[in-house]
C-alpha cells in the first residue's frame, strides 16, 4: 500500500513538472513575440513577395525556354507545357527553401537555451 502511494505521488509530481515546463515554454514564446515588434505586416508582405517571385521566375523561364524549343525544333511533345510544370516544381522547392530559411532565422533570434 505504501509503495502504491509513492508511485502515485511520483506520477503526480512528474505530471506537474511537465505542466510547469509547458507553461514556461509558452510564456517564453509570448515574451519573444511581444519583443519582436519590428516584424509586423511588412515582414509578412516581404516573405509573401519572396515566395511569389521564387515561384514566378522559374515558371516564366521554363515557359520561355519551352516556347523557344517548340519554335526551333517542333516535336509531338509540348516542351512549353513540360518546362512550365518543371518551372513550377522548381519554384515551389525554391519557395519552400526561402520560407524555411525565414522560419529558422526567426526561431534562432532571441531563443534562450
């Protein structure tokens, strides 16, 4: 019986410690967000613009190269469509990289370790 009470107390204590850690982490996050006042709507618009251009430029380059290939060497396959899809895929990978980089930069700033 005494052993059961000890296990129950240990379980309660470990749950309380986990809860305290969770609350402390949320508090640190709120404090960090309040301190980052410079990254408001303009930061979001900047990331949005980078993502847009990261997709648009490779797509347009793919279309231009595809049109040039179709004009100079006609074939049964549409190189324009093929390179359009390739440009969109490359642009999405590029946008993913930039968004991930912005997120890593943002999470590294002000992190208490």
